[in-house]
């Protein structure tokens, strides 16, 4: 079965991150939490040093209008890249990984090779330093993906 559009975009965003060699060298495969893999460790209560840094991409809201025009409908889906680094010294792992993610996102040329994607923009980012459950830096970067389909396709 083919992926639904939301999963296809999610996988394409992961492809962009993982194509960046700096990102791939900084985040081990086991610490790339992918929502479609059946990974039961998405929300952990405790982390060991080997569990960090950790990156996941989650859906983060948006808008939809299946009757946007007489000929088509659209969705604006926001995805959030979330990173937890586990180190309170920003320059040791947080900034290098943030830079790798930024450089990977710069390679979003075109529309993720998906015909229904009409636009992509990198939006707000939120940073915070955590001292409690998982000491270290947390980062969230929002990616807004605009999708459009013909109403005849949506009604099929």
C-alpha cells in the first residue's frame, strides 16, 4: 500500500536529514525516532548517554480545507523536528547538531519530489535548556508543507 501524503512527506523530510553526512555522523541510527517504524521508545522516561542526541519529526498542527476552491483542496501541515542533546554545554554537541540540521534543510530544493506539495518553508524554532528530567538542550524547528489536490482526486 502506498503511503498517505502525510507519511510520504514525513519520510521525505527524514531523507533530507539523513542525506546530510554531518547529521548522520552526529545522530546514531538508533536515536533517530521515526514515527512509522513502530518504535515504542518515542517517549522515554529515562535516557542513558548512548540515547543522545535524539531526533524525531512529529506532526505539529496546521490547517486544511478540502473545498478551498471549486477545483481543489489544500492542507498546510506543520512538522516539527525535535532534538534533545543531553549536554548542558551548547558548544559541545547542541550547536554542531543544530548547524547540521540547518544545513540539511538548506537542501530542500523543489517540492520533496511529491507532485501534491506546492510549497515548503522553514518556520519558527524554539530552544530551551532543560535541567530536570533530561538535562541538556532541546530544539524544535517547524517545517510548513503546503499540499494541494484536485477535488476530483479527493472525491475518488
